[in-house]
């Protein structure tokens, strides 16, 4: 897989090193010429210096052949511009953008060419809620232009699903259970899987089906 990452800060550099170690072809573009020059002598993947908000620089980075573009700078405006150019000018199949300020998250959508928006504060909030909340549906991750969410709920004693099999719940067609975590072990959900109080149930839902799934799992 060919990946172009814009921004060689701590986030971008970590992603680049991780993906390169996984055998992917990685190119990083960095606006700071001094930083880009230093990285060239330290890393095995390609590093280019330049402004990724310029179409010609994106062409030089090989964005036209990229499978994924990651806009990982510390500036939300730059990440939006890079995402829009990657999608509209180069038709990149998947564009992932970093959201630095949560108040800007609503901008990171399909209109700006963003397939997946990653906001660290929102991810941390979801992780904290998931760790301390029982009997509430918690959104862990937004996927595919917001058309699907990964949600989690720890079943309370009075959950409508406790003591029932998955088949009995009659999930909506656009929702599915992806995992059940029970006493530290992962249970692959099947129709005859019996749900118990204390189970951590993870599901993929659409905005239209989320309330129905909540009603099935939460009292």
C-alpha cells in the first residue's frame, strides 16, 4: 500500500515509521525545510520538503498513485485543504485527517474530502467513558463519513439483552455486533451467543439504527 503523509511532527513521524515497518511504501511531506532535511538522514522512508497545500507539491509526492493520504499537520486549515485536494484533484481512495481542535470536527466531512476524521480528545473521551460507564452506549469511533459508528456498552444487570441470545434481539439490518468481551476474553458473536450482565458488547451501527440498538442493550 502506498501512503502519503502530510506533516512530519510527532504524530506524522510515528505513523510513517509504523507503516514503513509494516512493509508499506511511505512518503512524508513537511513544510519545515530544516525538519525535512534532518529526517532525510534519519529515516528509511521518503521525505520531501514543501507546502502540501500546493497541487504541484502533492504531484511530486506521488499523491496520484497513493492508496491513502493522511493529513496529520498541527493546523486544521491545512489538513482540510490537503484532504480536499487529495480527493478532488487526485481521487485518492481514502483520506484520513487529524482534527487538532474538537470544535472544528464538524468541518471534517465528505464535503472537504475527508473519509475518516481522527480527534484525539474525542477518542480519549470515548476511552474514558468506556472504562467507567456501565449501562450506557458509548461511541468509540466514527467511520466512513459518519455513516457508521463503532459503539460499546457494558451490559448492566437490568439490561434487556442480559440472558438473551443475539438471535433473539432481532438487530436492525444496518447494525451488527463485532465482538463480545467477557472476563478478559473475546467471544466471537454468533446467533446463539448468550449475552450476560457485565459483557462488553461492541457493535457497528448507523446513525439511523443507533437508537434502536441502544434500546435493545440499555435499560
